C-alpha cells in the first residue's frame, strides 16, 4: 500500500509518526521548524487522514507499511501509539532506523498488575464502547484526555482539534484496531533490543503515559530522557520551543 505523506525541508531524513485518534497534521508546526535542518516526512498511518486502511491492523502491519514507504535509512520520531509503531519498525529493520525518538509513548499503554505507569484498563474499554456508539464524541473525549494535567490545556486542546479538522478524520475501523493495539501491546521484553540511539521526550504531568514510563524506558534502552515540566501528553505542542530544541540537539549529535 502507499502511505500519504508530506515532505518539508532538506537534509537527513526524519519521519514523524502520529498517535491514535489523529493524523499527520498534528505534526505540522513541529515539522516546519525541523525542516530548517532536516528533510521531514509527515505520514498518515493507514486508515488515518488520507492513507488507505490495511488488514490486518497491528504493529507489524503498520511498521511494514512504513518500511515499504522509506527504502533508505531514516530518523524516526513517534508520538504515543506512533512511538510503538516506530519501535516495532526499529526492531524489525534495525538497518533502516538510524535513531528513535519516543514522545509520550510507552512499551505498554494499559495498566497491568506489574505495570502501573499507563492508562487504566477501564479507560480504554470505555473508549471502545463509546466509539461504537458515537464516533465524533469519542474523538472529542480522547483529545480532552490528552491535555489533562497540562498547565496550558485549553490552548493545546484547541491545537489538537484544529489539527484533526485539517484532514479526513481516522476511519472507525482504524480507531477500533488502534485501540486494540493500545490494550494488547506489551513491548517491554523487547525494548532493550533496539539498537539505535534513543531520545525520550515526556510530559511531567502526562496522565496517559506518566513520566515513570519514560524513566523505565531510559534505563531499559539506555536512552536520554527529556522531561518537560508542566507538559501533558502533547509536549511538542505545549512546549514547542523546548521540544524542538531537544530534538534538534539530539539529531545533530548523531
């Protein structure tokens, strides 16, 4: 299949992968700033924005779609679910992923008896139930959840809503399958296998992927953790300048 993408700038290739319930437009401002130094590719994952759906819809399939779209090595920046997709890609094709940045992402998004640094199971179940009844309201509810705890929640929410309106909303089938990934995925046993340099950009007030998850990843992956004070689940929006500066510094050092 072919993924829809937009490309800005020139330099080393950097692929931006969005999270659940949105599409690549969420990265627009970040991409415009990074394009001064990099060739930035904003992708719509399958079933989101302008990209076609794939079957089956799981981490290996999403990683394969990206792998096919980019024949040469690239740097990867993934937000939330997009970070899990990027991790799967790095594990499957270590020669293809030059570096991996996980933004507010997690190896395991749902709480388990041995993993509390995640979203409660009942929250994800409620989203699945709500999605079957009211698609639009569920997306609104999910966007609101992403800014909970952020010191600038209202402006971040407006930015997320504007991004969602910029392209076709994700297909219901992609949202349902993506929720399944969030509920089932557990990459913890494999995180130490990632071979490339790793940057972790987390929000200090994130309630979906708490900073404890970032600290765990920093130890497991020998990665650098940047914790944005006062940020929620979208530090690249709420703390745009600091986020871009950390990203640029990390990539320039490679």
